[in-house]
C-alpha cells in the first residue's frame, strides 16, 4: 500500500509521518484490498490553531474519504482512521452478502 502525505503550508515532522504510517497500516486488518492512501494535513485557522486531517483511501471500485479537525494533528488522524475502519467494515459486509448468493445452493 502506498501512503502519500501532503502537508499544506507547513512541513510535517518525522514523528508525525511515522504516526500516520502506523495508523494507516492498522487499516490493513480490515481490508487487504487497499491500493493507496492520501493524507492531507492543513491548518483551518491560524489564530485558533485548528488542525485538519483528511484521508482518502482507494480500494478496488471505491474511494473512501474521512476528515476531522481538532486542536491536535494526532487526534484528527486517529479520528479519521476510526471513521475509515467503520466504512471498511460496511464495505466488507456488503461484499459478503449479495442478494443473488442467498438463494443459491
């Protein structure tokens, strides 16, 4: 899985990048089909120091998107990853049960 990290208007620290890679890698438990992930970090307001993290996950046939904004990048990333976990579970359950497969023997 390729992980692309984009930091807008600042340079992301090495420890933040490692944290992002660890969090995104944890999503592989829920789906082996993840092609790549794009992480976009930005400041929403410089005065209030609101930090926004957006994660775009590409899987075959779909693109999943999650974003969150808090006062800390790590909290924003963790929250976005939790949202993506729920989305991946939903996609996996929909793939598992298909209407035509229920009645086949």
